[in-house]
C-alpha cells in the first residue's frame, strides 16, 4: 500500500508523537518520504522485507521510500517520535555530506541502531521543540534539515545494534501470499506453497513475525476492510467485510471489536464525523 502524506503547503516534512493504542491498525505500506523513528519506551517489531527489527527504548530506525514496512506486536507502553522528510528537504540538507545515502530509495544494509540514552534524549527533545513550532514553516523546515543531519551523525557514531532477524524464506513467502490477499488458503496449502510443514511454518511464523498466522491474517483483513469501507458511503459494513475476506458478519464483528476497541457502528460514526 502506498501512503500519501498530506503535508501542509511549503513544508518539507513533518514530526509527530506516536503512542500505541489498541485502536490503531498499521498496514504494510511505503511512501515517497524518508521516515525516521526514535523509540522512547516499550517494545515493538518492524517487518521490513525479509527482516524483522525488534525495537526497544533508545532505538533509531531509518525507513526508506522503496521499503514496505509494518509496525506490529506493540506493547501498550510503546512510544516514539516519527519524522518524515521530503526528497527536496533531503537533497538540500545532505548534499556532499556523509548522510547523502539517505537520498537513496533502498540502500543495502541495516539502518536500525541502539543509541546512547543521552543522544536519544537530545534528539527527542529537539523533536518536541520542532513539533511545538510546526505551524511556523521556516522554523519547521530549518529544524528538519538540522534533525536529519544530527540524527545521521549520532546513528553513524553509535555501534549498538538492536535485535535483528532475517526471516526464513518460507515465512517470507507466507507473508507475501497473505499480503496479496490469498488469505483463504488453508494452513496446509499455505505451508505447501511456502515450503514447510504446517507445524514448522506455524512455529516459525509465530517466532519470527511475533503473531500467529491466524492473527496476522485477521489484521490484514481488517486493514482491507478499513480501506474499502471508508466513511461508509460506498459500501455497507457487511459488503466491505466480505470483500476484505471475512467469512461472516459475526467473525468480522468479533475481530473488529477486539482489535479496534469499539464496534463497527461506532467506527462508521467516527468516519462520517471526520468527513
């Protein structure tokens, strides 16, 4: 899924604070902006191509435009600052500097490190200051240019590596099949196509992704429902649920309420209020 940020006119990026909520569902996505995550507390995992990052406090992550990524398995106390930089901002900031690699779409290597706590504190305090001045375009843009250079300098200077895991090819194959919408595959057929026995695939998937296959499948279905349903003006909730891959309204209602923290009727009310 390609995500488009509606950045205010004239701005070269954005900064915001993220706190884990039961009501947030993050799809696998990518965008044209470079993304920086600065983890404050809690734990979470990123699925990024054939790898999985396990994040803890003081971890810094760069996410590049060509890299599809999904934040999963968040603890209730997971918090981070999120910053996005437009290509124009990056070219102006990192030209002829060691940070020029940040202009690439999908560079080789691992771009996740654990920083010294003092370094992370300094960066997050600057994010908070920038967020408070985000209505002032000139200050925001100048601050973003400084932040990307300072963050890269601290990233390059620190050697700490968070837990990193390369996904087993069968797990990566199963993830790709599920993301393509092949969610009605039985475990036996999914495992046959992925190249492992059902028991081994289930164990590896749970260990490496952090969610069981059924749970991951239901989250994908919920993401598709939210995308198809919109504000409820084009499809009924039932029609959107069936299109998303749910087999009954009862199943959909159970999954929706558990993951979102409220029911479909409340969701429609909120979406119509936004519209």
